[in-house]
């Protein structure tokens, strides 16, 4: 090997954050009641004759602040200055998210205006790589805003984290892993954010409100295009899903389908991929096609002999024929992992007792929901609509049985917006090449504090673990989550973060639990003697 030989870096995940907050302002003639408070930024002042323009002026001031500190930005109304892209496909996927954007959001509300007037702000980051400098940039921007403007948050504000795979769509096996881990960990991660988020129409828990919880497993069969883009993971040597998306034409779909017939295992490869027919030129593949998929792709139940011979991913094999409550996942032996097992030896010691799973009564949930009404929250029928949690492996079983990403989107969909939103996998999103490809984590309440960056790291780390953890390590976390569903004191959110390799985030989460324990109704599990 020559001295100059280099190896390609592994692909990094991408992410973005949506901050929702309020900026206070006053007309020039009105006194500031908090003027004497030390270290408080000056309140924004607006001339009386320009009071109605205050929101627009504040948007522009925020944009100027970011630009003055070399942070690219623009308001939603000013248009996007698109940077250089490799092709139109990248431009369609990323074009709207190349700069920091300042937006107006009607859902951000504040009715108490006796002391100050407020303008609701949604600040959206550009697409960022999962690198330390990206998180440092987020920290820098949020601190800059807090030191410059008089800002606050209320229950109408949220913190949304999008995690993606650059311009690539997550393939089926990756989607299964991510959705399975999101489902399994939800009851633990909710303890790190305000329980108000669990009674909001736009942050419905999957374990209580999704189609899985409601027993609604049937969804319309995928179209030819959806089978082509979301029906499997590219085989070794195949063009990526983004290539399929750009060349989703009838002849290419038919050629691809032949490689998925029973007895075919060769990778799909178009003879001249650089000059393949473009979906843009042919108008896509929505015209009727003669069936090239064969009986294996029809919506019929495979025979037992076919089931036995179909190949399965390692995780699927570990979870085969799972029933709720089964203890079928066995830890690897010491001889298999060595004397220092990553599954048994903690990398850091926790500093607080374990947290019991919160079991809020209906009355407690209704009281929290009532407090959200003035902020546009609530909207859930807690008395009739909230379903009993079916458990970890009941949900995972259905997710792993999905044959298309659109089925996964259906299974974890809710009547409003899920606490973790997989709408980018839905039929209508798959059929739009310019639609986003991210998974949206919506569980956190609005904040411009340090937790915003920590929560973004946790969301990205969760997806990273789902994609890259060894099957037995992944399965062990699922089993621990399953035990913690009904048994307190065996596993909690801090244990989970440690298992995900998020040690710094686990330490910060411990401090957050201590700070909000009483407010959120959390309880420690007494340590056994």
C-alpha cells in the first residue's frame, strides 16, 4: 500500500434544529418595569408610529445580528440564496435549508401583554453535519440571541430536531431500526422533558396514540414508485436510493423489479447510470405499468416454506417470533465478548437514583392539558382516545414486519403529530422528490438554554446508535426498555443514554432531572440495601 493511500470517511448524519421563542418589545413611551434587573438585555423599543411593524423590524434585527457575527441568515420573505450544489436533486432537497432562517409561526402565542408585547419567532438552522463544530455553532447562536434580545418561552413553544441522511432517504432496514428504537425508548426519554408535551395535539406519544396502539395495522399497498424507493435496502454494488429517486421511470423500475424476483440476488445496475432516463424528463413513473414484481411482491401472505427461506437481517433473526414479555434475548457470553463486556461494564457511574416510570392519572393529565389551552395546546381526548401502551415488543414486532417504509410511517402515525414524526416516510412524501427526508423529534419544550444543544445531541445519537450498533447490543437495549415498561428501578433514561454512548449528555440529564423532579412529578426508586 502506498504512503499516499487514503480511505473514505464514513458518512455522517445530518440534522437541523427549529427554535421557537418570543421576543419582548415596548413602544418608546412605555417604561420598562425590569430596567433595574442586572444582566438583563435591554428590551426592544419601537416608535409609536411604527408599532404595527414591530414584528417585521425585530425579524430584520435578528437577521442583522446573525450576519454581523458571520452567521448566514435570511428572513423567510427575502428568498433563499442557494449555494453551489452537485445537481438539481441536491438543490431540491437542501435548497431551503442552506442558511439560518427567521420565520413567523402562528402557533407561538402569548396573550398576557399587560407588561410587554411579544413577537413569536421560529429560528431554523441550516442542514448541519453531525460534527462537534455544528453543535458549538448552535450554542454560540442561542447564547448570542439571549444576550441581545429580551426573550422568553411559554408552553406554545417547542424545540424540534430533524435528523437525516444528507440527501439520501433512509432505506428500509435503517428505518426499521430507527422506528423500533424510537418506539422502545419513548417512555424513558419523555422523563427528560416537560410532561406537558404528552398532552399536546402536536406531540402525541406513539405508545398511546399511534396506529399500532389503536390496532390499525392495515394501510394501502405501496405504489410502483414507493416499492422502488422504499421497499428494500440497496444491495452491495447498487446505485443509492437518491439515484433511483432521480431516475424513477417505468423502464428502470421494471428492470429493477426483475432483480427482486424470487431466486434473484444480483445487484441492480443500469448500464449507463450517468445517462439514464430522468424522472424529471419523463414525468416520473405514475403511469400504469405491467407488473414486473412477480408474485413475491403481491399483497399476499407468503407460504411457510417461503417464510423459512427468505433472508433476514441479523436484528430480524434475533427478534423472530417475538411475543410480548418474552425473555428471548440472551446476553453474549464473556467468551464471545471478552472479559470486559460493553453490555455489562458501565462507562460512567450515575450520580442519582433511578427514576420510576411516571404513571400520571387521568386527572393529572387533564389538569396539565387545561393549563395549555390559553397557549393553543391540548386538543387530545384523554378520556376516550388515549390507548393502553401495548409494550415494547408488540410495537417492534409490527415495525420489523413492514415491507416498505410507507408502512412504517403508517404504523407510527398519530391523529395529529407524533412526538417523533415519521411523515417523511409517508406515501405523499415518497412521491415528492423535493420533500424532506428527515425524522423529526418534537418531544422537547421550547428553550434557548444549554438543554437545546444537549437534546439535539441526544436525538442525533439515538439515530446513530440505531444505525450502527451491533445487533446483539441493539437488541439488549430493546430488552432493557421492555423490562422498564412495568418494572421500576431496573433501567431508566440515564441508563439508556449511557448505553447509547452519550455519557456527557447523561450527566447533563441527571442535573436536569434533579432540577425539575418535583415540577414534573418524577420519583426516585429507593435503592435496595
